[in-house]
C-alpha cells in the first residue's frame, strides 16, 4: 500500500513542471507566484496536511487497501532450533522455537467454564491481548470515578447493614465471657457454707489408671553383693533354696574375704563394705561438727531432725563448680605472688566461706594475719570468721600488732556481752587512742548521765574540734555551765552554725527569749567574718528542725535572719511564697508563719500576700490569729473587699453577729457602693432571720449600686420567703434593665413552673433565649419543660437547635443523650454519644457518661479510653471510682474518690458520692472525716449539688446538711 500511494503523487509531480517548461518555451508570459490561480489552489488545501497522523492511523485502510510485509521489515528467516541472541537465557528459552511456544501460551486465554463468573465474566479480560491505548485509559478512569461515586452513595447503608449483621451475629453467638457475666455477678451472693458444700470432682479414669501398680523394691543386704562379687557370678534373682534356709549370709567367718586365695574379683577391684560404712559415718560426724561449729559459737543442730538440717550445708553460691575452681586457683596465684597483699587473703577466705568450707576459710585468714600483721581489714575478717572466744583471742592479738586501730577496739567491745567488760575495753582503747571521736561517743553511750558528763568534759579536751561532743556536753550541763561550754565550743570551732543555734535554743528553753535574736544575728556576723558562706536552704532546714523541736522563737529568729540572703529584690515575693508553701508541706507551721510575717513587713500593701497569709491562718491557725491578721490586713489594704468579707465571715461563724455587722459597716465606709459587701450584708441578715433588714439593704443597694446580681438576690429573697407576686414584679423590673442576664430569665421561668403556668414558663424561656442564645442552662431548662409535659419531639428539636447555635457544647450533647436514655431509646442514645465524643473528644462529662452507657463487661475498657483522653478530669476520675464501687473493690474505689476530691474539691457531686460510699462501706470516723473535709472545701458546683443547694426549700441549710441531702438522692443504679 505504501508503494501504491507513493506512485500517484510522483506522476502529477512530473507533469506539472513539464507543462510549465513548455509554456515558457512557446513564448507565453511567465506566471508570477502570486497569481489568482495559485491563490485559488491555496484556498482548497486540506487543513490536516503537514500534521502528524492520529494514533492508530493506517493509510488506505478506509478504502480497503491492505499492506504487506517484506523480509527487510522483519529480518532474515530463522530456524526453530536457532539459538536466541541472549547468551545467558535460562533453560527452556534458549532457542527461537522455545520463545515462540512461550508467546503462544501467553496469548492463549483460559476460557474454561471453571474460570467463568456469573457477574464478572472470565477471570481475565477478553481484550487483554489488544493494545491499551489512551482512550482505554480515559474510559477506565471514568468507570472508576463512577464506581467510587456509587460506592459513596451506598456507603452509609452498607455500614449500617454491616453493623446490624455484626450485632445480630454477636447476639446469636456471644462470647463465653458475656454468657457467664450474669452468673459471675451472682457469685458474690454465694455464702461460705455453700462454697464448702460444693462436691469435689471425681476421678473419671478407669481402675488401672487410678491405681497404677508401682514396682516394689526390696533393699538387699551387703552380704549379697559381697558373695556375688567374690564368686563373679551374675545372678538377677534369689535362689529358692537360699530363701528357704535363710542362706543370704556368707558361710565364711571372714565375711567379705574371698575363699580362694589369690582370686581376683572379675570386672572390678576389691570393695570393702565395712570401710564404706565407716566412711559414711565419718562424713556424717564431720558434717555435724561443721553445723555445730558456727561463728557465734552456739550449736544450731536439731537433735531430732539433724538429717533435715544437713540440707543447709549445701553451698549457696550461684556459680559453677568450675568457676569456683578457677577462682580458687587464681586467688592462690595472687597469694603466692604477693603474700603481703591483704585483699587476696580476705577474698580467698570469703570464697571458701561461700562454698561452705568454713574451717578452710578460718585457716586461710589466720595465715593471712601472719603474712599481713599490720592490716586492719585482715584482722577484722579473722575476728568475724572465728567463733566467740577464739574471736576475742584474735582481737587481742590484733591489738598487740595495731594498738592505734579504732575499728579493732570497737570490734573488741562488740564481742563482749557484759556491759562492764565493754566499758573496760573502751576505756583501755581511750588510753591508747584518746583523739578518736568515735571511741568517745561509743563509750559515752554506755555510761550513766553523770558519768557521761564527766567523760564528755574529758572528751572535749581531747577532741576540741568535735561539734557533737560539745553539744552533747552542753545538753548534760546546767544552764550556766552549758553557756560556758558553748562559749568554749565557739572559741574552738568558730565556723560551725549548730553551736550558735544550740545556744539560741538554750536561751529560749530557759525563758531568755530576748537573747535569741541577738545570738542568731551575732552568728550570721561571726560566721561571715570567718569566711563561712551562709547557705540559705541549710539555715531554713535548721529552722524547720527547731520548729519541730518546739523552739519557736529560735525558728522565727533564724527565718528573719536568713530569709533575704542571696535573693534579688524583684524575686523576693515569689521566692518567699514558695518557701512558705515548702515549710507548710514539711509540717513547719511556725516557719511558714514567720515567713509570712516578714513578707508582710516588706510588702504591707500587697493584697495577694495578705490573702495567702489569711488562708494559711484559716487552714492552720486559730480563729483569733485569723481575725488579728485580718484586722491588720484591712488597715493596710482597705480596698480589698475579700479581706473585709473574710473577717466578717469569721465573726459570723463564731456566732458574733454584731461584730460581723460592724466589720461590714467599716467595709461600706472604705468601699462605698461595693456589690460584694452589699450582698454579704444581705446574706448575714437573711441567714439570721432578719428579713426586713435584708429587704431594706437590698432596696438601698438597688438604688445606690444597681447591678444584675443585686436584683437577682432581691428576687431570690422574695421567692424563698413565699412572696411570689413581689418576686415576679422585681424580676420584671430587673429584666427591663438587664435583659441579657440569663439567670433572671431562668428564675422567671422557674417561678412560673412552680405556679404550674407552663405556657408562661415556656414564654419566659423563649424570650430569654432570644436575648441570651448562648446560655446552655436556658436551653436545658426549656427542653426539660417540654419533656415534662410529654413533648419529647419538641424537646429533641430544641436541643438540636441549641447545638446548631452552640457547636462543640458538651452540656447540650449530654442533655441530648440523657433525653433519649430517659425515653428508653438506648440505641439512639449510644449513637448520639458517639457523635458527641467525635465533636468534643476531650470532654470529661461526656466520657464519664459514656462509661456507664456501656454494658458491664465493656465499662472497664471504656474507662481506660476515657482516662487516656481526660487523665486529670474530675468527672472521669469520679466515674472510675463509681466503677470500682460497682465492682465491690472498696479499697480502690476509696483511693479514686480521694484522688478526685484532691484534684477538684469544688465539685460537690464528688463529695456526695464519696459520702454515700462511706455510709455504705466506711466507719463512723471515715464518714465524719469526709463530711469535715467537705465543709472545709465549701463546694459550689456539680449537677446534683446545685440541684439541692439552690432549691428554695434548702436556702438556709449549711454545707453539711446539703451533703446529706445529696447523698440521700444518690441511688446505686450504676
């Protein structure tokens, strides 16, 4: 085809130039290139000329032209047996025929019926042999996109179907653990008698397996072996005649001697059974003597059970026998190479001791004392290994060689059992080594106080640089003599702070407190002059020790002297507060009080320091100390409302209501129109049943300092007193001024609910939500109102609307889940909880609720997930404590309750559950402890807590009474 198409343009090409040439030859004018005729030809030119052919184009294929292939296109013909060009082809592919056969096999498709599928057709593609072109790729991409789109449309339905199938499968085939979970819970009800009455499992094996016939072994006397060793016979049974006539004894008087002179026992040498028995007895005696010969010199053998005690003679070392032999050989080499090296002798003796050869160890160490008579360690090791009296002799020998060794004298005193003998040894030692502080201390400890004082007076002369001896002598002397002793001690040791501190404690103990401050100041000056660095942390530790010893004045003097040393001025406040907290944690309350007192002197106008000091006194001091501190605080910081309020509250709790009123009156003068002080005064009067005074105070407050809280308290007072109409009027007036305050709308709706005016309550909540759309409590109150009147759908819609306006709100999600759960729709509740945890993954209240939405076997796993997400959230910790409570793990539950109240003491629900738990499982003391801690913490938050504390019937109840009410409302349904 290529050649055919190529000939036609060649003919036309030959004619055209010929005509042109003839025209020119005949004299006709030459036609220019831009003639009209050429322009017409150019217009008819096809647009695809000069462009590359499209993909897959075959020239002439449309009109039926077929191409042909020549040998020049495919190369020379090759025989099937010709080798291929690849010299390293694998077997089976080395000839042209093999490769052609392989290609044919690849091209052939498996169109067998077994390879056919009803939906997918054949396993392979029917068109896999054809070329994969660009349009095929585009088509595959389109189909893939369609498949993906269709899969997304069906994804939700498919997942729901798979979930239903899994749940159905699990219901049909539950796990063994789930099948017996209810029975496991009932095991807690089984009594001890029922446990004991359960019959034992019988043995179901057959008789032969139950009673196997063991091989009976009878001991054979030595004479039997001796006889057959002599005769060389090999008998495996007893002769019946010998058994009949009792002939197991040898007939020869020699017993074990062979009757034939010069006869040799076949296969072995001579065997003397008597010698074996004697050797056994000798070994037993040696073992018994080793056991009885202990280091302490006392026999430890049990006469009745000495064979059992022999087990203790087994070496207790952990090494191998070969390792011991190597160590023994190595140490022997060391001893022989350097016999005057003490550690070699000590190591050798200890190796033998560990392997159970105590006598060998003693011999080695005694030889070591001969080779190293000046080594203190060798003598001490020898004294340790020897029994009592021998050890004394060894120590006496050691003293002769080393008369200045303190350790040997101490060891000699330890070996003595009589006190007088100990004293005698130590006094002899002090004659030789009078400069040893250790010897003096050991000797003084054995003496009576009067003798000890005499010995110490001599000891400080011999050891004038020992602080401990000086201080011990000062403690035993009278006041005047102790002062002289300490003065001498300061002269001899001018660089030790403990002498100065002891002097200050001495003065304080004898009532001379005015000298304490001077002594500490002189101590700082003197130590600084002698080049001693004043370490602030060490002095504070000494002050804490003085505090614990009861020396309060010394402790405070030390704190005042060193508290400002080495601190920059801008870091003083922060550092001092940390020091005070550290002292409180160590139990040194007087140190902390001294630090706060010094800080208040330096920073008298700092409100934060006064507050820290006031809280310290409130938690650790008395009421009088707190009130005295607060009086000073309000004098220096009259604008600090919280200090005035703390003072008034302290007086009120003490029952001194007039004093509390006077404090609040002074607070009014210092802080006119202060909302906090107005409300505190109102609370004081209302708590003491002075309702008219409270009304007048609120009226003044509304006129002089009108705020939303003042109006709210006014409404609350009228509401709790039963004046509903007055409360509604005040609420309406308040909403004119503060319509964006959600608590007023809540109170208005709750008052209407109390009056059974459902429509008015609904209207109040709806109006409030228009003004305050981000108030979660308003949304929840409205949904609960609809739920109470039976409008479940409307309540659900309200919560959905609330979640749209307030996304990522755990409170709204929690209320939605509880709404479905209360309606009995547990599946919907679980679905909502899953969505809620996706939107609020770090919400503790949601995780706590999710734990108890699960079935009992899955709760522990859910609690672990909750702790991973919210490790320090009090709601999650409370849920874990309730989980342990439900499983009757009392100790663990109590630990988690304590952890929860420590992390968040303001959460009242925790205290309620904790108190309920102690009521069921705790003692009276534990219950009172929880109640006391709750009253000190003064919790104000929590769903159950607020429901009781803010109820109008409980408005005058204290924290302890509210705690009892909350615990009573809790039911163990988890």
